[in-house]
């Protein structure tokens, strides 16, 4: 899930952070993608409007050698 998609859904990065119960600085530290665990949390919270794609996270892990 792209961070930009999640921010767009919630309106702002601050609103996204509040919805997740985390500091806005945490959202700022994310790269282009929402961390995998948070992506699935957002998928549940938004009743599937936002989707975490397992293949994206597999590719990211492979690129990092994990």
C-alpha cells in the first residue's frame, strides 16, 4: 500500500496517524510504502477500501535480502 493512498483516504498524514494511534512523526518516517503490519491494519479499518498487497511486501523484503 502506498503511503500516499493512505494519506489521501484520511485527508492528512496527521489524520492517518491519529487513526492508527501513532505519532505523526512515525508516519513521516515511512518510505513510499506503508509498513506491512500497518497496511493490513488499515485494510481492516477501512473495510477493504485500502488494500495491503502481499506481493509488494515480498518484493520489498527480497530487495533488502530478507
